[in-house]
């Protein structure tokens, strides 16, 4: 699953929602470019944000069904996933 064009507010909201659900977070970057790596139960969510291209979220797990089951409903709603 790959999502792009995520606004800065939505990008940070998704990170916050995942952290609240117990996902581990490794995060870095600066003013122009930021990245986040979240992991839980064998799933890995890679996120990047830059002020020119906005944000993106990539689920590297091959099992989309498992990803949908583990992602919080709030994150799915933020990303527009039914």
C-alpha cells in the first residue's frame, strides 16, 4: 500500500495515532524533510515528508489484509481507506 500527497497535519496525525496503538517509532529529519519508521507485529510503515512534495506512507508488508487489520481505524480514515 502506498499513499502520497499527505498534508503535514495528516502525516503527523497518522504517526500519533499509530504511536497510541503501541507502534514503535524511529523518526528524524529537519525542517525541509522528515522521515518516520513505525513497526508492530511484523508490519513496517515507512513515512517521509518534504515541504515540496508533501508526505507519503508506504507499507512494506506484502499482506494488505494484515495491514488493514493492524492499522488503527483513525489512520485508515485519515488516509481515506474504506
